């Protein structure tokens, strides 16, 4: 199409017809539109958030969301953005690291017959071993761990 041709002329990465192009195109387009419409004109410096002992999931979610919204506020965020909850549990000391990362899209496995099945599989616990081991701040070393995702 003409739209794709014009777009690809500005960004050669999108010139082909590979399978990943549609998702990458969606991500790139949403990001560009968001940046153009971002209500935040002066961005505060990025702050890496750390775990806070005793913090509940709702408190952590609100804190992470506020950190995100301090730099990103557009109607696209209002419409498309969600939070991916990630709990990583150290198998040695049972320390739990929590994160609530923003997302505009999810890459779900297409193994189910309905969206709920795909989400359920996406959120299955994942064992992190070998090169994916967790750097536990309590044990002060890399350990085998389990990651549990949620939306």
C-alpha cells in the first residue's frame, strides 16, 4: 500500500514483509504517536525503582505507575497502557522482588482457543536457571528462582 511504502521509505527496517513487521510497526507507531502527544513537556530524570520491604502489591503498583506517568502522559497511555506484574522469588532465601512494568502490548502464546487460555499460559510460573538466574539482593549472589507474571 502507499502508506506502507511511504513509511518504509523513511524507516527501511519496515521495507520487507517479515512476520514480525506488524507487531514492530504497531509498537513503533504507538510510541511515535505517544511521544508527539505526550502532555509532559519536561521529563523528570528516570528513576530506577527498588523493592520496599513490606510494600503491598497495590502500593507498589501505584508507586510504579506514578513513576511512569511522571514521564509519560498521553491519551494513548490512557487507552493502551497497562501494568505487567512480575514477582521473582529466590529459591534459596525466599526473597520476593516485585516489579510493575508498563506495557502497550503483550506477546501472548497462541496455544489456546480463547484469550483467557492465552493469558493463563502467559502467566504460568517460569523457572529461572543457568544464564537467567536472579541476582538476589538478600543472598548477594545469583540464584535459581521462579518468576510469576500477572496483568
